């Protein structure tokens, strides 16, 4: 039971005025998440909170310590790559981690009703949704059916990448992760208020499919992701 979020039975996380301090609830949640990723990367996961006893214990209510707004990619399963279990993560996934109304509503539910202190946008290298959007933009070919909604949601990030002179796919993915963070905060006054009050933080991270490592791309408040030094040290590509 190493969940860093609200203790069981408490109505919500304590309010702080310094969302970036190491002792704030958002910072503790982020540290817990990256610690789980380090266990996963090292090949020594604990698989916490996955036993029958915990399953029964959380049946009456959930207090997840992080919301994950992630890509649907089958290699990006949140509970596996962060080495967590039942009741820990509130996961919202779409191809290309888009931020439409249902995603925004799901995030707001977790932050306001469940009191979750951290929102993480989870993208990854070689993202197929970003590649599909880039191909559509380059050729002018419209994707069929509802796939077009996914591509349309990624296009603003492509335009931003073009304006910033970024044209490699993983650089574009980083921009799309940052864009998704900004969209969540820009479209959800409820989330923005929770962040302004220090009750919540929003972090964008990029996951490497082969290495299994998450790397912070952006954070609001900005000081939060700097806590991630040990994780960076385990990234073979950073050496
Ligand atoms: Zn993807």
C-alpha cells in the first residue's frame, strides 16, 4: 500500500501553495510514478496492488494517485510500465493522446471528484497516430471514417512543429505531448484552477518503446519534473 495519494477515507488531497515542492502531493505522486517506471526498466517490478486482497479492499471506492492521458498503443500499458496495480491509476487512452470532450470530462472527474493530484500525458516514440497525421498533411489524403478525427486532433501539433523547424517524428511527438498538456489546461478551467491552487500538477512524458523509459517533456508547475534525475540516469540513451 505505497500509494502516495490521499489516505483512504480522506475527502481529497491537502492543499498547498507550492505545487512544485518535493513534499507536495503532486510531487510525491510523480515521484511514485517514476519510481515504478525505474522498477519496470530494471526488470525488477513489484507488481503492487494486484493481489486478491487489494482487489477486495478497493472495491468500495477508488483514490487513484495519477490520471494517465496516454496513447492507445498496445505497448504503452500504464499499469505495466509504471509498475502499479488496481486503484492506482485513472487511465484515459486514445490513439495519439488527443484531448477531446470525453477525455477532458474524464480528467475533470478524476481531479475534482476523486481528488487525484497528478495528470500525466503519456506519448511515445514512433507514434503511429502522429505518423498518420504527418502523412495526411504531406499528401493531402484524408483518412477514412472516424480516423480523421484522430488526425485532425494531431494537426495543430504538426503546424506548431513546422513553425518551430522540427521535422523528425520524435521531435514532433514531444511537441504533440506539450500541445496536449496545454490543451488540457486551456480547455479545462477546472483543471487549471486545481493546478493554480497546488492541488494538482500536469506533466507530459515521452516513453521509449524499446528501453521502457519515460522522459519528462514538460511540467506545470515547471519545477515538478526536475525531481526526475534518478530516472534520467537509468536511460541508456542519455548516457
Ligand atoms: Zn501512439
